[in-house]
C-alpha cells in the first residue's frame, strides 16, 4: 500500500524583517518580525508526501530533481514531526499504522515551487512550511498551527510565518528551547482583501550569499545590529498594538505599511538598510550579489515608489534578494503602479511579461 497527501503553502513578505539569530541550530531570532502571506495562486510550494512499507529510505525531490535530506534543517523537522505522529487507520484500504510504526516507515517527498528557488522570493519559507505541514498531515499529527510553526522555524526562520494567511507576527520568544518562538496570526487573509502585492522579478538567479550566511556575518561583525534589535522591539510592539486596534476597528489604513518601509529604508533609519544590505558586515557582502538591481537603480525604485508612499497609496520593500516588492492599497492603485512601473522600468524586449512582474492578490 501507499498513503499520500498533498499540501500547498504560499510564501510571505516581511514588512518588519527578521535579520540575525540568537541560536543558529534552533533558528531563534534576535528580533520579532511581521509579514504578509501571499495568495497561493502565484508564489507557492506544493508538496506531496507519501509513505509505504516498500520505501527503504527517506527521499526528497525538489522541482523534479532529487535532493539530499541529510542537512540538519530537514532532519530536525522530520524528527520533530515523527515524534508527534499518531495512529492512523483506513479500513477501506486496509491500512493501519500505529504510533510506533512511524519510527520505521520511510517517506518520499515531492516538492515543487511555482517561482524561482533561492532568488530572494522566500522559497525556503514556503518550502519548509509546506514540508512540515504536509508531513504533519500524513502522520496524523494533532498539534495546532502555533506548534507546527515552531517546527517549521527550525527548517527556515521565515517559514514559521507561512503557516498562516494574512498578517502574521513571529514572536522572537525568550526561552532557550525556542518553545515560545512561534508565529501568531494578527489578521486573517480576508481582513484586507483588496491589498495587492506586486513583485518585480528582476532576477531569477539564485542568490550567491544565502540569508543564513549574510545574517551570521552581520551578527558577528556588525556594530549596528544591536541598535536595530532594540529599535525593532519598540517598533514591533507599537505596530502590534496598532494592528490590533485596526483589526478591532476594522479600519483598513495604509499608512502603517508606509511607516514600516520608511523605517526600513535608508532615509528613515540608515542603520537598518545598512545591515540588510550589509555595508557594515565583514567581509562586506557585495550589494550587487544580494541585489542584482544596482543601488542607483534601487534608489530609482525608491523615488518611484515614494511618490505613491507620500499619498499613502503604496509602499515598497526589498528582501535580501534582487527582487523589488511593491504593496498597493487596492486594485486601482495596483493597476496604476503596474502601468507606471512598466513605463519607468521597461523590461527587456525578450522578457516574458508574466515572469517580469507578478501581480499578486494578497491577504
Ligand atoms: C530578509 O528565513 O531565509 O527575508 O532562517 O537562515 O533560513 P534562515 O533565513 P530566512 O531569512 C529571511 C530573511 C528576510 C527577512 C524576513 O523574511 O523576515
């Protein structure tokens, strides 16, 4: 017999970024972060997991190519899920698996990203969230999403936020074992239904410096990171409060994201930008490597996007990857943004427009 299940998990875009770990093994961050989970339609991972007595070892395929499951990150997630597996029975198919059986049964995992992997589009977020969620379903794990988020976090930090839709906060937590470093939903995907996130896929090349390495170097060498962590704590708690008020009042204000990006941008708080793009990290991470749009173009983006930010119609953000993210208050603004975007930053004539700009309905 073979038993299988499929799950789909979207990626998320942080409006307050996670950057730096206090524990590299358990992936515990030095600051809280808040993100928006995208609609699964455009940027998501689909994972099918199967179990059968005929499988002789755990195996995984990513985008149709077999990959190794030997890394600590995969092993930790697998171990955590297996240890929580429960009895399963399907009388019709004659399948009966006891809690104990799961320890000796092997799984096959087939995962597919419908967007470029490791190009700064948080593929590890969608990937590990889906990995954990699909395995948990297969193994009849009864934990709530908060507990599962703490497991996904051990695969990739940002993955813990992808288990929920809408606006999500990752509490950095205080405990050494990471039990309180979990994601919580601030508002669900229906709350701000009209919000549109546009991701301009400037490059689908893989990042040369991973977030993990970049963060490690920042924490080890940056003098500014401590200031950021402190400042961030204050900002997140204020924002959290504002979010709660917004949710209670069901007000759909946009200024809040504008203010987040202002804080994130060079104009608002130079140290944050310096850390994200690692000017203050040694050896210096080549900004061109992390961001294939060069900085002058990036500033071009800022000038462009700021015109919208000023009217509180839109905001923008960059992750540690080449692609620019624009957040529009509603569909009308998004259409205008898209039109202007294509005018100011025309794609190469050979570019397939669909892959240049992904218009993504979000929360
Ligand atoms: C800039 O979650 O990919 O996107 O925990 O080492 O796997 P690891 O890093 P990852 O880092 C994401 C960094 C970021 C900001 C964010 O998503 O909060």
